[in-house]
C-alpha cells in the first residue's frame, strides 16, 4: 500500500491531497496538523483516511510526506521526521522559499530523501475549505532536487505534479530563490511601497486616493497580500531579495537622473525596452503534454449597459461558445477591456473575424 502523509492541510496541501485522492483512490492518506477541525473535515469528505494532531511516529509508514505548513514550521518538523521515517520515504514541501529548508535537510543528512517543491498557485482565499482539484491546474510547480536525489524519487514527484495538472520545472534551490525574489518578492515590496508613497503624500482631501484607479490599482493589487506571510518570506529569502532590491534601486536612480535631465531619448528607451519584454511574456501556457493552450483575445468595448450582452449574443448567433470572459478593470488598458477565452483555436479565429466586421477592436496575445 502506498501511503502519503500531509503535515498541514490548508489551501495548497488540501488541493494536492484532493488531486491524489481523485486519481489514486487506493492510496492511504494520513494528515496531521494544528487544526483538528480542518483535519476532521478532510476525514469526513474522505480526502484522507487517518488524522493525528501531532507530527510523530504515525508518519512512519509513509512513502511520501508533504510539508504544507509555513517554512519555519516545516524546518522544525525535519528533525522529528528523521527519527521516525523509513530510509525510502521521500519528503517534500510546498514553501515559496527553498534555501533555508534545503540547508536544514543537509545538516540533518536528509538530502537523499528531500526534494523541495513550490506550487506557484494560490487564491485570495485560504484554508482547506477553499482547496480544490483544479487549483494547481496549468500552474508552474517548481521542484528543487539535490545532487543526492535518486532519479526514481524525482520521477515520483514529477508524477505527483502531473496528477495535480500542473507544469513542472526543475531548478537548483538557490536559483529558485533568486528567481522568485525578482518576479514575486520584490514586486510585492514595490507595490506595498508605492501604495504607502501615495498614502503618505496625499492631500487633505485624499484626492490621490480618489483618483487612484486603472493602472495604479492594477500594479498595486498585490499590496493587499497577507502581512504575516510576506514578513516570513522576506526574512527567509533575505539575501536574494536584498540583491534584487539593490539592482532596482540603481535602476530608479538612473530613471531619476534621466527625468531630472529631461533626457527624452533615455526615457523613450526605458518604456520601449520594458514594453517589448512585457509583451513577450505569454498569457497562455505552452502546450506541454497534458497542458492545454489558452485561446483568448482582448476586445475593446464601450463601457455602457448591455455592451457585454451584445457581444456575447453576436458570437452566440454564429454558434461560437465562450469558455470564459473577464473584465479588465482598467480603461487605460491598451489591449481592450474584455478578455474572452474560447475552447478551440478555430472558434477564436472565427470570433476575431466576426467581431472585426462589427468594428470591435481586437488584440490577440502571443
């Protein structure tokens, strides 16, 4: 019998557990954690078979263990697990920083049995009650094996990633932390700093806040994230974040000089370079194996009652099904105010032709 253990069963852990249960009903699933209410819910809906309040010898029978608590807690569980697990048990985690837990595993002599993991998915809602079998679908799932990792162990983790319908990428754990510092951690700090900049410099009538919309709200949306979580991330990935921040500060200093000197050519190049690189970042996943490509367009539309219904009816009369439609909350968004997704490429192409004839301005993303 293949036995999987979960330490912590929140949004990510719960979603992984649900995926494994759906595809592998024969797996024996064990969960432990601080919230017995959560564990009892997972037991009652048959996601797991056994629950325990503590990390202890009950996990000795596991072939695979997911550490799904905050990073510092996961690190603290490693010495306990070392005493109880078998030599062929594989441990992984789902934390967003990897260096600290990898270094802890190395100190404990667990490098052969530990593969770091980072499912790059989430939700504005947290907790097991919001977990689902599709949360990780099409998301990147980073794996950070060590030099001692057995190929069979890596294959096991790849199978789990595929079971979650995610895309895998294998990285060195230090490179992972450097990458996420640049694409996630520093942007969150910048967004928080920008929001505080506006708050601290607003006038008595709060007119900056009143007029803050469109682009400002888009680029600062992530500033609404959990302060506790981001405190933990910044204190556990300090060196890579500091390195990227220093480089960003240097860029800002160059921008300040260009603005003060009214160097139009340099300012133009700044926006031209950033525009070209940003436009090269695809909105759709690559069609890798089980990953389905996204067929979507952006459509400029007049902001008035019935506008969306008119567009949808136009497509419906031509028997074109819409898979998903989303409003871009930014009238300055250069590629339109609606994102429309279709089931097939043919449907997308036909929709472009029809909507263009009705004078809708359409932009497709690469």
